[in-house]
């Protein structure tokens, strides 16, 4: 028997992450699970190491980036999600998104991570790596990766009502 109580959906606000969130919502409804949507903001102080500039402006820039991300994150979750799925959002700052995701999943005691993957080509993957791949290798729980567009088995609620009629 599969039981899911806590579902974690990391997001980078892209199309694949939106698809993953749809899967997360559907599974949370089906299993009566709680949904957490996580965004990891790049730590600009580590990302800009070695770049000339005014170091004093980094904290202000970091705050601006985090505030913008927090606003976008909150917009992803509806009031219905909050009430029906106990949905919450979480924002973390890290120079390693994969590590931040797996650490948060461990702290949350997540039953599953559902995340989008960009399906980059071999060369891009070799040069940049893949956050999703690193999460799959190091996660404390199963990981469902979702591409966009691909075969989707989650139908929007309106289509579900029509299909049942």
C-alpha cells in the first residue's frame, strides 16, 4: 500500500515545474496529503565570487531577489490549495539548489519529491549538470521527475468533470 502524507514540489517557476505542481496537487488530493512548494534562490554572494563590484550592494540585491521569488511562490498556491491540501510555500537560499532541496525534504520528512526536469541535451547536461539528477541521486525519498511537454496523465479539473459525465 502506498501512503503519501507529505509531498514536496520544488519549483524554478518554469513550465516543467508547473507541470510537476499539477502532479503534486493531484496526488495530494488523491492521498489526502499535505503539499509543500519550495523555491531555492541562488545565493548571489557565492554566485558573484570574484566579480568586481560593490560588495556592500549584495545584501540589498539578495533581499530584492528573495522578495521577488517569495511573491511568485505565493502566487502559485491558491486559497483552495491552502485549505484542501494544507499547502504551504517555503523559500530557501543556497548556492546548491539540489542540496537545499534534499536537505529540506529530509527535514520535512517528505514521502515524495515531484519536480520538473528540462530534458537538456547531452552537451548542456555535461556542462551544467542537472539539479533533478542530483536530487534523484541524493534524495531521502522517491523522486518523480516530470518533463514538459510530455505524456501527462493529470487532467485539469474542468476536463475531469467532463470525462466523468
